[in-house]
C-alpha cells in the first residue's frame, strides 16, 4: 500500500502516519522529519535548508525531489510507504510521478486530512516533539505522562523552531497557494480519500480498514 498523506500544517499527518506505521507496518517517510534531523546534525544539507524551514518557507524543489528519489530508490518497503509532506508543489508532484513510474511503485491512495483553520494554530502552538524519536505530543490534547519527557524513549520534548506563530501563518498561506491545488491533480487521478482531522485513534483503524481496505493491522 503506497500512500500520500496531505493536509495543512497541524492537520495531523505525522500523528496519523505514526499510528499507521505502528499498526500496519507501512513505512513513514516525512520530508519535514528528514530535514529536521539533518539540521540537528548540522550536516551540509541541514545547513542548506535551515533558514527556509525556520521562516516557514518551502525548501527548493530540486533539493527536495533529489532526497525523496534517493530515499525511495534505496529503501525497502515490504508493506509500502506513506509520504508525509511531499509533494507540496506541482513540480514535486510531476517529479514524484516520474520516480514512482521508474521504480514501478504506483500510488494506491492520497489521504487528505481536513481540519478547520482555527484548530490548526491551537494544535501547532501546543505541539511538543521528542528530540530523540520524533514522537508527537500536545500539551493539552495528547500530553506525555511525565512533563517534557517522551513516553516512548525517555527523550526530551521540544518545540519545533518553525512552530512560532509567524512561521505557522506563512506555512498555512503557502499550503493554500502551492499545495492545495494538488488535491485537484490527484482528484483527477481518482486517488483522494478524505479523513476528518478530528479523528481519534480508533477512528484511524476504522478508516484504514473500510476506506483503504487494509485488514492486517495488529491493534
Ligand atoms: P512538515 O514537517 O511537513 O510540517 P507541516 O506540513 O507544516 O505539518 P506539521 O508537521 O506541522 O503538521 P502535521 O500535519 O504533521 O500535524 P501533527 O501530526 O504533528 O514540514 C516542515 C517544513 O519543512 C516546511 O514548512 C518546509 O519548510 C519543509 N518541507 C517539508 N517538506 C517539504 C517539501 N516537500 N517541499 C519543500 N519544503 C518542505 O499534529 C499537530 C498537533 O496536533 C500535535 O500536537 C498533535 O498531537 C495534535 N493532533 C494531531 N492530530 C490530532 C487529532 N486528531 N486530535 C487531537 N490532536 C491532534
Ligand atoms: Mg508533521
């Protein structure tokens, strides 16, 4: 099962992908996570992308396409993959089509998570992320058991650099301009399935089983 997960900043793409990876063993590939890991290491790639990300702007297409191409080419996906946060522009969508055709890995669905704008800001400003394993929390909606400590690995929880209000507004504006039009592109290919962004954990299982037709979960 090869999927794209789309939705505005804070829609719940990472949260959904993590539940699906744990329960259905589909590999989660997040370009945002890849970039943040490189920034943390201060690798040449990390240094090159850092200022775009902090300001809430998109990393240039060519750089992003090359990374996704190398991850998809070198990776092994026994149960398929979920691309979270890619593609975000028409150029990226065309590049992805080319890569997937070359690798003979067609897309099965594009999951579009729908959330009202007023919910997004609250979610993002309260989000905390594990600096060790990327597990996502929220100070009130999904808190860790011990404050600022990851339930999964004991790592320290941090706030993302681009989660300041000014960057968040920029990210939402860019999504509306550049990424939302891609939904039409995938609608024409008949790939879109929508998920209500207010989902609870058990709604995810129901969604995966009835809408995506996957029945081999271990929840
Ligand atoms: P990226 O990391 O992809 O960020 P994003 O798209 O802005 O999305 P977020 O990660 O903020 O939100 P999410 O939908 O994953 O929500 P989450 O599950 O965390 O990209 C970051 C940056 O990298 C970009 O701005 C750009 O600079 C660069 N970049 C990345 N990809 C690129 C590309 N392809 N091209 C160019 N540049 C690229 O949830 C949010 C919060 O809500 C959490 O606290 C969570 O606990 C809570 N929550 C989630 N779901 C629910 C729910 N159902 N109920 C209650 N609370 C919930
Ligand atoms: Mg995310």
